[in-house]
C-alpha cells in the first residue's frame, strides 16, 4: 500500500555495554554492544514528489547542526531505496529533531531508519523488516538497531542485531553537552590510548544480561560499561564534572553515551529522574537536559492525523 504522506517516529539509542576490539583491516572496530532504544524521538515526515528529487528540511532544537545536502543520512537512505528498486518518484523529507546531533545517541542513524520505513510505505515497495535491515547496515552501523529498537545485542561493527530479553522500564536522564564529538575521532583516540596488542576481542558481560532480565535498576547500574568513555573524556575532560555531579545528586550510575559527548544517568525511578533532571538543568554544566524511559520500539509509522 502506498500513501501521499507518511510520518515515522524513530528513537535515540544508548549503549548499556560497549566493548570495542582492535580495528579491523577495513578500519571499523569489532563491537559487542547492548543497545537500548529510549523515548527521545525524531519524527520524519515524507511527502511524495512526482519528480525524482529528494529534499530535506530539518526543524527543532538541533536543526542548525544538521546538513541538508546529499551528506544527510536520511537523504542517503531515500537515494539507496530509489537506486535499489528503480523508484521514479521522489520525496520531500521533514525531520523534527529532539535527539542531539553528534551526541552518541544515533540521531542521524535513526533519521535514516525512519526514512527507510517512510519511503517503503510512500513508494509502495512492500519490503519486509529483514530486507530493510539489510539496506540499513550499509547506511551505518547503528541503523539496523534503530529499525529494531527495544534492547538488543549488536555484533560485527554493531550492525548485526539480535533482540535480548529485558524486564520492566528504566529511567534515564541525559545531559546534552555543547557541541558534538565525531565518532571516528573518538575511535581514533581510543586506539591512541590503548596498546593495541593487548586489546581483547569484544565481549558482552553476562552480568549485564542478568541485570536486564532482573529489571532492577540497582543491578543494571553496576553492570553498565563503555570502552569509549575514556577516549571521550580524553577529548572532552570537562565531562567528568557532569558525570560526578549526577552521581552526587543520587544517580545510580553515570556514563558517557556511546562515543559522547552526551552523559547518561540511570535513576532509581521516574520521580528521582525528574529531581535529577532539575538539578542538572540548574547546574549550568550542560546545554540541555532530557529525560526518557527505555526500552521502546524502533522506527514506527505514526497513525495519520484524523481529518477535521
Ligand atoms: O557506521 P557509521 O557510519 O555510523 O560509523 C561512523 C564511523 O565510526 C566509521 O566510519 C568508523 O570510522 C567509526 N566506526 C568504527 N567502528 C564501528 C563503528 C564505527 O570504527 N564499529
């Protein structure tokens, strides 16, 4: 079934565990990661064009930081679908961003995932979820997870995703820093900091999977880990103060999100998450603060608005 206009809501991701091996011959790093999708969303609205052009407009908090040329990952996603399936129509994309740009939360990747889902419907392609995941892997390592959502294990360079069991809901607070960090730059810094001969193959710690099954935030707090944290802090040392501030205010855990510079905090419950968010917002340590629970589903078509 095709449509004239489709809106897809796609979540941010965090990495509850992020273990990074030594670089492969292709330059990518083998990962063993546990992703969780959290309720911080970008909405992508796709409107059909008769000609084959692909345009993008970006609205919201971080719009000024997002390219609107052919380097935009959502544009690339639409172009990949057009090329693979000989699509003659085009699309106007409008991205409403609430996910920080270059923040270690897969904002660009999730816009690409949303665009795949939206254009699949818009152009009536009828692709299955596994077919979309296959295309997603070529667009970026995190894009398949953004389609799947919930909580999942990521292997390979992060693109091989299998869902893992998780009980209950966890309450997260995010301190969004001024400016972003380039993911390749943080990987390079990690390689610089570690004697590569001694780097073990990446692995997921069993305690993390057990903690997710228990649904207990206190158990999850001690099982969180991120190999990229040291590299992100080396490039942005001031983030240590943000992490410490959150712990002093009662967060169960504080960690860099993915490649950073967003700091994430695990709260014991939703009330404590609100308290922590208020304290962080008043601290002046970050650009903005967001609160979100997880896990949530991956990129999903929103119901069409009811005509008035
Ligand atoms: O896959 P994605 O386009 O998101 O990756 C951006 C960059 O991050 C890659 O070009 C690479 O430099 C680095 N990267 C990596 N190992 C991974 C994922 C990303 O080195 N597993």
